[in-house]
C-alpha cells in the first residue's frame, strides 16, 4: 500500500486498508484461470452468488463445482488431484476433458448441447446447465423428497 506523508485518522486508514485488500482480492480472482468459466456460467464475477434455493444441496454443489472448474465430473480435474490416470476426455478421446471442453467443445455431446441451448443461445441459467449434464449422462436426476 502506498505510503503518504499526510497524517490520517484511524477510520480513514481502516477504509483505505479495506479498499486495498479488496483490490488485491479482485486481482487474484480475475487472474484465476477458473474465473472465466465461473463468469460464463453465472454471469457474475462474484463467487458467492446464490443459485436455486429449492435445489437439493448435492445438486447445488455439483453445479457450483462445474461453474468453478473444480468438478469430479471431468477427467482433467480428477487427473490433477491424482484420482484418475489420464485427463483425456472419455467421451471423444480427442482432448483433455476440462469443464470448458465438456460443456462447449466435446463433439460427442453436440446433439445434447444443441437441444439444451438451441441456435447458439447459450444462457447462464443453472437449470439449463443441470439439464445438459443430465442429457449427457454425467449426473442423475435428484431423488424426490420423502416426507
């Protein structure tokens, strides 16, 4: 934080420190390689954005993991954390299976992608993303609540 020779009262110094910490956090977030995927899916730069409150927790967690790029649904993540032998896409065998590849590029899922987002009208609706993940068979529909 730049130093100033002008004296500053405590509340001004606290506010300046908070602004400086916020700018550092924003710089770190925007340089994060997974931030671009998160912004595409959520339409937000804020990682704390809430989605569907009526979804089961595991469904929310799965969508959040996909949006952040840290999903056990993709081989590249499993390979990176040493739970999988290869990062190659098991569906098309042509590239590393990242979230970006799974959702936007995998030729094995072109039909499901077109059904979910017709005529290149990609939306950031988490319900559509979940529908797409169900169509390609990487998730199963949540069980209905038992009362």
